[in-house]
């Protein structure tokens, strides 16, 4: 599965310059990296968090490609090795207030006991508020979940259907400060105790059009494995529209 993801990634990167020749499209690229090292006589900790996001926006469709990798060690033992790659798209109506979305997402996570996870599905979304300074969007839909996890220290393979409810927001203060978040609640349709929570919220202080200082708070919980992680990071992000 991981090999297929990397093949798709290379294919996507290779066709991006060709797609950029279309004049009625807007492109967005963001690269972010944060690192921390803490070492004393008795303890040591290391954390690396990298992200890549690429978006294409046309009149009636938007395509987003996101990748993140989190790696960490604590006192000589591995604490994190979490990778996520996702491709999602929005198909807009004429008023762009109500639209349709689709998603394909692949995850592995040492900290959450996820060996492999594939999520794919579709749904609808609605822009509650859409102004230059404030954006709030609610979406709902259904996902197919094919996962291989560690449950009670035993490898388990399973499939389930999930509801996926998301709150997406963005607040900009005179283009200098941007606060935004994407928060998911994804329960299984067949087992109420089997749910996933994904919260990602950040604030960016713009240094110029391309660079910003970022601080992010990320929380994940996989209730079936009874595992969760909470991550606060800060660093520099490069972003550009073209």
C-alpha cells in the first residue's frame, strides 16, 4: 500500500507543471517543518514534524493534496512515526455555498497503533459564512474504512463504514494573523464505541507574503485502540499562490 502511495505522489508531482499551464486556475503550495531536541544528563527527546500541501482551484472544482510525517523518540525509545497522505476534492455549484466533496486518505501511526489505514468516501458541505475575514464550513458524509491496527496487543484487520462530520473554519485579522482549523468526528455506523477524533487548529503570524510563524495544536484519538496523541508545534511555514 505504501509503495502505491509513493507512486501516486511521484505521478502527481510530475503532472503538476503541466496543469499549471492552464490560465484559469489558482495554485497553492505550503511547506512546513518544525523540529525540537531536548537533552539533559538523564533524559532526551527528539521530534520532527514535516508537512506538504498542494492545492489547485478552478471555477467549479478544487483539488487538495496533503502529506505529513511526524517522527519522535523519547529516552531512546520511539514515540512517534506517523505518516498521512490524502487527496480530496470539492465540486462546486453555481452559488458555491453548497458543494460536494470526495476523499482518499492513507495513514500509518506508531503512536495510535495503526499499522495501515485506508479511508475513502464522499459527502456534501455547506458554507455557513464565507467572507474575506471569516469562513465557517460544515460538512458530512460517509467513509469506507479498511484498517490494520494493534488492539489489545494483537494485530487486527477490519472494515467498517463511518460517518464523517467536519467543522472547517478560518479567521483572518487584516491578513497579518490567521487562525484556522479542521476538526473531524468519525463514528462507525455499526459500533458507537468505535470512533475517531481528529482536531487540527493553528495560528499564523504573517512575516511577508511567503513566510509566516506558525503554531499548531493537533489532537488524535482512535477509540478502538484506546490510543491518543496531543501535539503542540511551532515553526516557520513557506506558502505561495501562483
